[in-house]
């Protein structure tokens, strides 16, 4: 599973016509994931709140959002590798501690794309999506006495919730694979899979979709894509009927070559499933839902290859580009220097409050004309660097 190879696969694409069950997802239609009713979310009127001092908070509600991708920790018999697929438990604890100290607020992946949930992030904090692929054994393990192993991923997350309280809520998205000839029992303890899946759902975690068989989707047509997505929803809900199953993690990050089928990943023409977003494997920090560059079909995640998360973390915490909540559920606060990136279709159609000065337009000045010399070509204005 080579991430460099997969990034090439991810970029591979075509413009073939849509198949019989594919449909067009125009840019203006991408708002469906934000405006249609979402399971488990009450759409009530938001009470008035005091005015927000955006400058003091350094609020930026279209800033970048880190979504971090994990697989295994301390997996017995599995080599610790350079691609972050199996890391030391102490490394995982270190990452979570870094996030907590920086004021990152853990969220289920789906909640980042639901306006009421994202707007509930406490003032001054940065949402971070914690994601775990494949429903591996080290993610959720019961001991012989029936208690959760404190050294599995769920056990460690629970310990951080206990330590930090409201600043570290129970959160984490487990992209599951149903048992089949292709995959083992979810979380690898046969007979306990139903108990585990329902426990996650009952305790605030997200159980979601990593496809039916974890096959490369690159050559798939629309019908095959639909079966890969729907098969997982169908079988995981047999274990946990109330699982939301409305985010999707593309196996290997290898998207279908026929880009028209990407829309089928998000929404089933037959009405059996609908995904808020689809996630890549590996990448960098993602665009916020309110940024016009955001595409729900292809959302980045940060891998944990040896030293990579630490490097991204160091860059992000100094960049001034992170999403920072204003703490006000009724408005979206954005630095004026970012105003060109605000989407016309904002999460929940919230009003935007700008603060600070606009980013100056950068243009090159023409040099004085030299006497007796040929007139020089007009200088080209430099494009401002994107935030």
C-alpha cells in the first residue's frame, strides 16, 4: 500500500460520459450535503449570542481543518512501517497530546460537515477529525474480563476524554469493512463485533463506510461503485442498525477513473444511501465546508508516516491558516483577507462577519522608460498567494 503510488492513482481520471445510474453534481448542487436534513441532528432556531471579537480570537471559520488518518497501533506480528499503517501506541498518545495542547477539538468526521455541529465548536478552538480505517483489531479490543483494553485506540481515546473533559469529547470515525471472503470480522474478535459496533454508536463515536470489499475503485463503473458503497452500509447496519453510515473512505484513496461515478459515491440514485463527503487516503489539511474550493467528493486527510504528522502540525500551528471557531452558532467569522474564498453556498447559509483589513492587491510597477531605448513590454501583475 504505497501512498506515493496511490497519489498517482488518485489523480488519474477521465471525462467519460456518465453511466446509466450516474448523474451530474454541479458546483451549485454540492450544498445538498449541508442543507438537507441529516439523521440525528435537530434543526432548531439558534438563540441570539453576544457579539464576537473575531480579531481577539483570531477566528477564521473557513480556515483549514486537519483530518488525521490512522490504521493500527502496536499490532502484534505487524512490522512498524514507514507509511504509518502501524504506529507505536506511544506515538498515538503523543499526537493526541499535541492536539490537546494546541486547542484542537476532536470531532467525528461527519460532524464537521453538519452546520449545527461545526458551529458548536468552542470559541478559539480548531476542529480536528480523527479517522481510523479498516476496523482493525488494535482499534477496539476487549480484554478477557470484558473491559476495554486501555492500550487499544478506543481505550486511549476514552482516557483522553476522561482527562480533558469537555475540551476533548468522545469522537472518532471508524471506517469499517463488513466480514466477507475479503475481510475479517470487524475489529478482529469474532463474536464481539456486534457488541463493539453498537458500543461505538451508543457512546458518541462514528461508525462509517470503507466499502464492501476494500477493492481498488479505479476501474469501476457506476454500478460497481454503487455496490461497493451500498454493500458496506447494508452489512454494517446488521451489526449496528442506528449507525449513520453517511461518510465514505475510498479504499487506498484510489478513486474511479471515470469521474462521473464520483457522484454515485455521494448519492445513490436508488435512494439507499447518501454520503456527506468522501475521503482520500493521505494528503494535507482539508478545506473547510465554507471555503468555495471545498469539494465534498474528494477531501484530504493527513497521514501519520514517520514524522509526517509532526511536520504538518508544526507548519499548521504557525501558519495562521487553521480553522478557528468564533463560538457563535449564528454567524460565520472570517478575516477580511480571506473574503475571496467564502463560498456563496455556506454551511446553513449563515451570515458572514468580516474583520481586519482586506488583502492588498499585489501588482508589479513598471520601470521608468530609458531614453533612446526600445519600449519594454508591460510587466505582468503577480497573482496573490492563496491562503
